[in-house]
C-alpha cells in the first residue's frame, strides 16, 4: 500500500513539474515573439500604441497653445497699429 502511495506521489510531482516547465516555456515563447514583433515594427517605422497616445496628447497640447497664442496675437495687433499711428503722427 505504501509503495502505491509513493508511486502516486512521484507521479503527482512529475505532473506538477511538467506543468511548471510548460508554463516557463510559454513565457519564453511569448517573450521571444514579442521581441521579434517589436523589432519588426521598429524596422518598418511603426510606433507602439503607447507612443502614439503620447504623441497624440502632445499634438493636442500644442494645438491648444497655438490657438491661445493666436488669440493673444489678435488682441495685440490693434494696440501695435495704434502705437505705430501715434509715432508716425509725432514724426510729422
């Protein structure tokens, strides 16, 4: 009876180790495929989703800044025109 339990224990350990090995192999395969895919995308000049999102956010912020600078410039234009007019009148 005891030898039967030993066989079952050994078989259980063997199966557990086989599953652990399979999980490690799966992780290694995933890492290898990810590395290949990353290199392929980099060679083709494509960006990752994260890089795209960062650039999209930067673009949006720059658009907002340009918009606010245009507003500021439009408010300054009449002031500079009046200053130029005043200085040209003084020079006459």
